C-alpha cells in the first residue's frame, strides 16, 4: 500500500516505521527538515519537506496515486484540513486524521472524516485499568467506545451456558480458548473453569461484564 504521512512527530514517525516494517511504501511530509532527518539513514523511504496542506507539496509526495493518507501533525486544524484535501480533492481511498480535542473528533466523525483522538482513547483506557482491573483490554475500537477484553472463566461459572454472559448490544463472547484450542461459541456452549474468553464489550458495560463473570461480589 502506498501511504503518505503528514507530520513527523512521535506518532508520525512511529506509524511510518511500523508501515515500513510491514512492507508498505511510505512518504513522510513535514515542514521541518530536522524532523524528517530524525528518521535516520536506515529509513529507506521517501521524505518531502513542505506544508501538508500545500497542493504542490502533496503532488511531490505522490498524492495522486496514494492509497492512504494519515495526518499526524500537532495541529488539529492542519490535520483536518489536509485530510479533507486528501479525501475530497485527491480522492484518496483511506484517510485518517489525529485530533487532540474530543469535541472536534465528534464533529468531524459526524462529517464522515475518520479520526483518532488520543485524549478520548487515553481516558477510556485509564478508566479500564483503574476500575476494571479484572479484565484485560486487548484492543480498542472507534474512539474507545468498544473494547475487546480477555478474561478467564472462574469456578463459579463452570458448567454455565455462555448465553449467561451475553447482553444484546452490549456484551458478546467472540471466542473461547480451551486446551489451547480456540472456537466461536454458540448460545448453548457450556463454560468451563479456566476457559479464556475474548469478549467484545461496550466501554460503558465493563462493570456489568465484571459482575456477570462473578469477579466481584
């Protein structure tokens, strides 16, 4: 995949290196030549010095053939502006913008612009670690509204149907690992003590999941 990353701060650099390690063609754009230089000589990908919202800079970066565009600068406004240019003018198929202000994220999401908000995600993750230490979050979706968590079935639920843990629209057991073999359960599947569950759950329903797992009195 041919990807352009606008912004070579910590996040932009990390995303660039990760994509590069996965074999993608990466071009990093930043107005600061010193920021680009921090990528080092071992980063065998293209760099372009210039403003990400400047059409000439984007053309030099190969925006016309890009398959994805990621805006990761320190400015919400710059990120949203360049992301909209990439999507609406150059028709890049996959566009993502990092925004710090969660209020901005809500607005832009309603406009159809996909965003990452570290503030919202970090707050949701902090809550999960502090208030729900009995379950281990494996992945977060959207702005942290849905979590994929790992939990072990306690003895109190041995022999109980998995449907006891299912709550429509809130909690779904996605898989069970038993004797090192994973499978997708059906409503009649009986739980065994020690089963490892991967559960898709609304962040707002984590406390309910903990209660259903009998991890709390």
